């Protein structure tokens, strides 16, 4: 995909610096008069033929932002004005944590990929709650997902309590939850992969939800490094429990080989599409899937949806190719839909 001049300048900078500059500029544009109007005019996709109803929620378009892009929910107004169908904040953890020392995001330039070893830096639950508690005119219609991840320092038993704590506190302020069971690259201490371990983590969440008036869908976010047996276990859990869907996939630790961290971006595209297709076929297209991983071009997004994803989340594609990926991908999806109609 052709990059803008601005994007080419960002591309010369270290990946995390470039991302921080983009987010800071978004914040500045959001604060100047007509700034959000400008974001909407330049970036927001057309409205026709893109709306979706997925797990009982109305999405203005199926293209959203994956966890780690705006982890603390600091730019929700601006991202809403930009026209994303949803924003997944987080990973939200109960206490602030700094993440791994910098530099922690490495570019694999020829492959349009990153190795992310940031370790979920987060300002913690209280700070994030303040950002989502009051919806503005812009975020009132934005679908907000809350990705819950693991504190680097947590032990197994604490992890279960900590996921529940974030879930309970965020419950009334967000629209859906994504429970991240892929690895926190900063610590591989507890990565639930067996049926028992996954159920131990999500059953307390189902239990809490049962007592609430409002229903919040719960999805599991899985690693691309799962074996076929492990993936089948996740699919069985999806079919047999009140789980609402799956987000596939997170970054790949196996692909990073000896480097600490997880590969994201272009190297992940085929694996992500293949996993989504497998899940969709095995569940006979009956369960919502958020397709994530290596969505670098509008063509990737189109292929992901054709493989069976109901929604698609972007991260590395936006960092490396810029926000225009949203509008171009939406156009591609709308064109495909127009042809089908
Ligand atoms: C810098 C960075 C930070 C990330 N942080 C998180 C995170 O906190 N929680 C999470 O579930 N995924 C996180 N991810 C993973 C992405 O949400 C996404 O699943 C993964 O990068 C694959 O998609 P992509 O190839 O489009 O980036 C992060 C990715 C990157 C590049």
C-alpha cells in the first residue's frame, strides 16, 4: 500500500517513537477547533453498506483497532472521529505497569513486521476507568472493547482474581470484552492453554455476567502459536460454554525465534487468515470471529473477511502504513458487498 509523505517520515523513526508522535498529533488535532471534523472528513469511511450487527452490537463498519494501539483509551474521541467501527482498549491490567525497558519494539522492515516486546505497558485500571466512564458526543456511538491481559508480575492464582477485578470494574462502561490468553511477552509464567486452565479463567466472568442486567459479550484472544489440538480445545470451549466469540490472532512468539517478543504484521498475515478460516469452517460460521494479525493492506482485510471474520482489527498495519488503511479497506469491503448484492 502506498504511504503518505507523513507516514514515510514516521517510518524512518524507531517504531515506538513514531507511534507516540502519531498519537500525540492526534491529541493535538483533536483539541483544535474543527480538528475532529477534519479527521472525520479526511479519514472516515463512507457509511453505506458497511454496517454490521455482531454479537448483538451494532457496528457502523467492521474495521476496528486492536489492543495495544491506544492501550489506555487516551485517544478515544479522535479515533471515533476517524471513523473506526470499534476500538479495543488495553490490555487493561489492575495496576499500572511500565512494560519492558525501551527499545522494545523492533522493525523487520523487509517483512513489514514488528517484534513487539513491550510487555503490556499500562496506566492501570483506575486511570483507564476515568477515560471510559464518561462518553462524549464522539464516543457515545463508538463501540469500545476492553481487552484484559495479565500483569507481568502476577502468579497463576492471582491472575484469575485480577482478570475478574478488571472485568467487574469495566463492565458497565464498555461494550464487549476480549480475554487475552496469549502470552505476555515480558513473562511467560501463566499462559492458559488446557481446557481446565482456560475455563478457570473465564468461568468466574460468566458467573459475574449472569447477575447483571446488561449483557456484555466475552471473546477469547488466542495465540497463533497454538497447536491444532490446542486450537480445537478453544473451539470446543466456544461451542460448549457461553463464550461469544474468538479474536484470532495475537503476535507470534514462535516466529520471533530467538528475539524476545512477538512477531506482528506482514509475517503473520497468512497464519492469521488460515486460523480464522479453520475456526469459521469448524463452527459452521455460527460464531463471531474478530480477525487480527497482519492486516497490512485492504486486500488482506478483504481476504480475512472472506475467510469468515465478522470484524477485523488493525494494529501494525496502521502503525506502518498509516490511518488511511481504514478508509481504503472499508471501500474495498463495500465494493465487494456491492458486487455480491
Ligand atoms: C506495540 C504492540 C503492542 C501490543 N499490545 C497488545 C496488548 O496490550 N494486548 C493485546 O492483546 N495485544 C497487543 N498487541 C497485539 C495486537 O493487538 C495484535 O493482536 C497483533 O499485533 C497482531 O495484529 P497486527 O499484525 O495487525 O499488529 C500489541 C501489538 C503491538 C504491535
